C-alpha cells in the first residue's frame, strides 16, 4: 500500500491572500470574557432566559409537520416579509413587501449595501465612535472613512454633517444608529432625524439607518425610524437578533425596489439565500401572535437591568470623591437599547484596564478603542457596558468589581492631579 508523506514545517505557512482581513476585536473579547466566573458586560446579547425556546419549539414542530419544503431550497418567504411590513409600521414606516430584502442578520445587510454602493477609494461618512462591524466592512472594501463628531449625550453632530456636505463631500453613504446607539447608548430626537433625512434628500447621499434596537425603547412614545422621514434616500437595516433570537440569523433591509435585483445578485454570491428553514420557522412563530408579549417582557427586563446598572454606577462612582480626582467622568443614560457608555479621565487606557479587570476582578467590558471609526484616539479612555444579558444582582456585583479594578489606578491619578 502506498503511503502519502506529509511534510510539516515548523514555521507558519505564508498564504497569499487576495485581500487583507482584519481580526474582529469583539470576537476576541467574547473568548476572553467567557471564562468561568467572569461577569461579562462585553457583548451585546439578549437575555438568555428571555429567548422564546418553548414557542420556537412549537413553531418548529408546525413547520416540519406541515411544510414539506421547509428543508429545501426556496425563495424568500412572503409570509415573513409580511410580518416585517407590520414591524416597520411599529417604527412609523409605511413600506411594501417589494421593498423588503431578507438577509442573514443585519451584519450581512451592511456588507451587501457596502458592496453595492462603495467602490475602492470612495468616501463613507461615519460618526467618530460607531459600531465596529461597519468599520471593518468598509476597511475591507477599501473605503476612505470620513468622520464627524458624536457624543453619548447628543449623538451625531448633524451640523458637522451639513458642513461636510456643503463643502463638497459626497460620500457613498452616511451610516448612523439613531436608536440605542451602539456603543454610545444615545437616541436621536425627532428633529435631528428630520434634519438628517433632509440632508440626504438635498445632497442625494444615502443614509444607512441601523435600527437593530429601535423596538427596545424604554419610553411609552419612541421616536419614529429615520426612514419614516424619507423612503428614497434612507435605507433601513433591521434584525431579529436583538429583539427575538440571534441564532436565527435573520435580518432585513428596506430599500427602493430598483435595488432589489442587484442585492439579490450580490447575496447569491455569498450564501444563495437566507436559510429557508429559519425564515419559515420565524414566520410560523410570528403567526402565533406571541411576539408582542415577548417584546414587552424584554423591554421590561432590560429597563430593570439598565436601572440596576445606573444605580450601581451612581453608588461606586459618586461625584464627590473626597477631594481626589475620580477616574470616571460620566456615563450615558440610555432610553433605548442595551448599552451604557462610560468615559474616564485621560490617564486611563481602557484596553489596558480590560486585561487587569479580567485577571484581577473577573469582570469584562468592551474598550472604547474598538469603536473608533477611523482607528484614531476616539474612545481611548472610555468603555462600553452591555447590560441586557446580566441579572440585576450580577450587574451590581460586576460594577463593584469594575470599581475595584479602577481603584488600582487611583494612586497614579492622584499624583497626576
């Protein structure tokens, strides 16, 4: 019998890659934060105990028993698109099924729209601190990233956007997260949304609205989606990951109908189609009428957890610190979503603090540098705390641990003051 010789080199292989691929920082964080005993505020996940497992099981049994083509290739689900139209109405958006494009989560929606709209060297306009998934997509596309100021108090500086466009900038698009901003936690007011839509219309620059958290508002009356102010130049990104179950990997885009065909061609290159079974399962679950009650339970739980985090921050980082300069300057007070953004004095490097916090205190968070759109200094002295997947008692303990981790920096801070 002939044996094949396998030669192994002690050196790592040097593959010829067609395009540079960056590591995803939040993936690394997830691995580090998953150690036993670590209280993790690092990743924005829905609460495990709120995932509707029993209702999904009933829907799965219905689909498998009643739909012989559930496990076969198939076209995008018209039933699911109909439910998406209803969800959009909750966000103040009047749309048609023909404008709905189903995706494998919102992340694929971002990638498809970037591939559709951005050529290498094109400019794209982002907030200086923004969701890192979009930044990674754009850098891989070879886009030139322009940034405008933003804050956890006011959100995007809309007048800076206006000045950039008036000065001649014509980005391929502007990407924004108007509700429950990831990572800043801020939600834009109605007038800011109206102004952004007007700028998009005037200068014919598309706005990509990432509304993954729009249905997780803690107020009785939430601001309508940005797309409600313009359906021609605002492209909407939605997802069932945060509001229902991430493992389904189903999202959607709402775009003008003439963009459906090119998006279909691009999607065919990557995965042929969003999983047929997942679409049918989700449609069956939504047919059952459990979603409204599920969403209300999630809002109530996340509101309680937000309040627990804000109370713990107030307890451990009071304004009067006995005459010493406190390392924590301020934090956001979100009215929607899953995140609190915490800003510290310039002496604190949040990436270095993360390693210390995990090793010494078994608590994790996302360092602000992860969210710097242009790889600059934005967020260097800040961190993001995700509260949705932690119970109130764990939140209280986790913030106490974070305070102890920061305490190790106090001698240096007091000497510098």
